[in-house]
């Protein structure tokens, strides 16, 4: 199988190549991993492989079906849940009705469900029936940050592909290929900052969201309040987050994790590679003020909060959780 477009993930590639060589593609996959890890890239590659009519390894990436699939315009590939809203049972029922209409051009029809964890129990049960009884030409790709959020019955009808963050060297090499005209230092910094999640690096380099700029500014303030041990100041900061949206909060938690990891590196006498003076100062203060156990506890809190942003959780609840949990980290 041709998985050249997916960076890193050597073990997953070996798994897929062995499986497809032995018995071909499965009719349903769960693509699991944190936001930015490459789930969308892999879903496009798999979707192209399902509809590919070229020779050799699939997808060939050169036949008309592959070109349409990679361009997002193939009539037999549908994407559900890419609008940021929860996937409801009505959408799954509509998908099920469409699945029984034969393909327009290719031999298969492919349905990509982004943020599949947002399906409630009713929607997942409707999906389960389709996974069990759907037509043989239909294929399903369920993308999720957390496979455990899906019903066990749904997981048992799919093969799970868990994507992993890439190394810093892999990230830098991939970014150099994607942005050959960008300065090497900008690409190296993006590779260091993205924590192995290439989607984050792309967002940073393309200036995709003001939320990331807001988060980069706010994260040193959050870590400074944590380091100072001033619970009132920490609470006031967390209250100010109640008006943020979930994407902005997820970006803030990611930036906080990065600064705390910088602090852990500095505690060992290493160089965290941070060039921004404010961010480096925040990491250095945290390294002096907090124990390694406290830093690791805070990282765990922020990572859990970041994962929770993928669900229908209000900003007020996330802010309250943040304040209470970080205050305990110093205890």
C-alpha cells in the first residue's frame, strides 16, 4: 500500500501494509489520535485507495479517481462532521439511506466521519447497524481524538488505527518538503513547537487561527500564575477564560503543555530551544518554582483538558476544572 503521504508512523504503516497485502482493505476503520496527528491525511489516503483504479500499490495517486479523492471532489467520497458541530442521529440516518445508492463512478463509496466521538448513543447505534448490515461496496472511516469515546460495539466492528506524533526530525523534514521556500529557522522552530503534531505546525506557519496567537500570549501568563502559587490570581485568570471558545482553549492548553515541558528540560540542565524571551522566562520561572512532580501533574491536567475540548463541554466548566486542578498541583 502506498502510504508515502503520511509522515512518521512506521509501525502503523507496517500494520496496514501487511493487512492489505494479506486480505485487502477492511470495510471500516477508526483513525485515532490527537488533533493534528495526521488523521485527515490518512483518511484521504485510505479513501483514495478505496476508489483507486490504477495499477500497482494503492492509492496510485495518478489515476482520475485518486486525483479527485486527494482534491476532495470525488463524488463517491462523503465527509460528515467537518463543520465543527456534533454528529446527530439524523445525519447518520441520511448517511445510511445514501449508502444504499450505488457508487457514481468508483467501485466503492467512502464515508469519512470527522470528530466521530461527538456522536451520541442514538447516532452511534444507528451507525452500528450500518457497520453490521451496510452494502458491501460501502466503506467507513471514523476519525476521533479518543477511540474510547465510541461505544464498544462500534469499536468491535472496525479496525482501529492509532496514529502517533512524529519525531522533531521527521516533522522538520516533512515541513521542508511542504514549504521549500520558507526560512529553515522558521521550519525548525515550528517542528520544535508542534510536539510531533504536524497539523499544529501547519497552522502556525500558515497563520491559520487568531486563537493560536491569543493562546501563545496567554500561556506564559497562566504558567506565571501557577509558578507564583497565588490562587487568587490563578482564579481571576481562569475566570477570564469563560468567554473563550473551545478551539481557543485547546490552543491555550497545548501552549501550556509546551511551556511546562520546556520547564522540565530546563530543570535537567538542557536547552528547551525556546527563542521567545517571554515564553522562555515563564518556563524558567516554572522550573525554579515547581518540583518535577508538580510540573508533570500540571502537564497531565492540561492534556486532559485539551482532550475534553473535543466534546460538548462549556468553557465555564473547563475554566473551573483548570483552576481547581492546577491549584492542587502545587499542594
